[in-house]
């Protein structure tokens, strides 16, 4: 059964490419990556990262100082771009603050604050610093609580933490809450920031590349970790309204392995097919697919098989992680917004750094930027444990 479209009234994005939509759009169109050699806090790994410049200088509001951590500073920086706060305030006036929900995804939230707390604990007593606030920083709900308070919203709210699908699944959560009458509009998105836990954690899994990541490339050998924040304001689309909208979503869990997808992409196939079904569309209605495309051998191979199974070999697709790195819990919103930019500006970005396509893959990887009509896109986000989500976004007639 097709869902009722949700209008994307406003959206914004901040990542290694810069703050705000224009920074990402310019970088995508000029094929300029935001990846750089790793210089993060006491990390001696030989890799590339997608770091947000100037994040350390962000000042938290005085009344919200207890929320101060890298993740919430990134949240604040992201919210302040593209007049997003003003758009949310207008929605709050239309519906009432208690009728606007907040649904955000993250994987590690403000865990860096806990890393720093253990680094600075009192050597004799082993007590953590007095200014360490777990609930307001490390807790997964922290960024949701901070966002609610900063935007003065009082509607239903929750955090989604399903690894790399987190900030895609929030779109589905928002639709269900609006459809069920719990709220009339919703702020959705995701935030994840750099920390030693993810950098060394993925390195321990032998998944981190020493080079800029190369999705679908024959010589691909791993991911680069990035950080980012993205948000969108969702409202019901009026009958017959022409607008940019979330048209459908699909969720699945293949539960094949803790860190490896099913080799035939079974869960990915289910998510993509369900997204098409809820949008009421056939595969040939999709003009462009933003792949999850992590640049690991197993993930790209499984996703390739899934995409070809559902769409065949003609639908143009690319991974945009060569620009931002893998922003983990923020990957879903990052790539959904990239899809919005593709629709708004009629272009398909290349799969950056992909020089020689793996001959064992068959998907139609975009290797030259294409300026062409893009009406409807599908965005994939596939997380550890087989937690999969696909979104269909497009222009309503």
C-alpha cells in the first residue's frame, strides 16, 4: 500500500565539505572531496577522515552548557545553517510546539566526552571529572533532547541507533507518528562525530583504508570515517501539491552477521522493494540511486547484487562517501539530502575515486557527472547487523 507523501519543507547539511547546502552542492558538482589525512585527537592511524572544520570553536548556549560535547556542537552547527531554525519555528507556530516531533539518528552520540572523562579522571580516587554529564552528552538521547530544547519543541521524540541506517529510519518513524496522529510535523535527521571509539573500532575490524575510499573500485580496500549533521522538516503534503517529498520507505533486517551483509544482499533487496511498494512505483521510475557504497569488498559486492536484482543494470547509481567519508549514524540523512540536491539541481554525482570498476560488479556506476532531469531517487543505508533502510524521494505532481 502506497504511503501518503511527506513534504520536505526544509533541509540542511553540514559535513567535511563545509557548513550548509551550498558547500555540499559546490563540492559535488566540482568533484572536490572533503577527505584529508587523519589529524584527529591523539589518533595515530594511517587513514583519511572527513572532519568538520572549526567544530572545536563552536560555543554552546549558556542555558545548555551541560550538553557541551563534540556531537552536540556539531548538532548546533548543523541546525544553524540554511535558515533551518526559522523554518522550524514557523512550523511550530502553525501546528503548536507540542505537535512537532523530533526523530534523530546517531551511532555513538557524544561518546568522545566519555573518552575524555576517562582520560582525565582523578588518578588517586579514579573519579570522573565533576563537569562530566553522561545523560546530556554520551547518552543516545542526548542530541534529541538538546535539539528539542534548542528549537523549543515539545512533541514526541526519540533517538534511533541502528548503526549506519539510523538517520534513514527516522523518516519512517516520522511518517508513522504523523500518520497515527501523534504529531503534525517532524524534524528528522542525524548527527555523528569523530571519536577514537569508531576510528580504532573499525580499524580493529580491518575495515579502515589508508587511502581515500574507492567505492566499487576493483582495488577498494576499506572505509574512511567522517562526521556530519543533517536535518529535514517533514509535513503532510497537501492534496495535489507539487513539492519535494518523501514518497516511500523500506526497512528490513537480514540478521546474517554482526558486521557483514548477506552476500546475496537479501535484506537490501527487501528494503529497496518495500520502498518502491510504499511509494507505489515500479523500479523504472527511479532516475538515480545513491548507494550505501562503503568501499569495503563485501558491502559493495552484496549491494551490487541487490541493486541489479531489483533495478537491473541500467539505473544510474553512485556512492558519495568519497566526498564525506562514512558518517555512520549521519550517513542516511547525508545521502538523502544529496538526493534532494540531485533532484533540485538536476544532476547525478559521480562515484568519486572510483577509477577501475570491479569487473565482478554489474550496477551502472556513474563515472562522469550527469546533468539531466532527476525527478525521483532512491537512497540506501545499510547498517551492521543487517539493519537496512531505503528511502524514495521525489517531486510530486
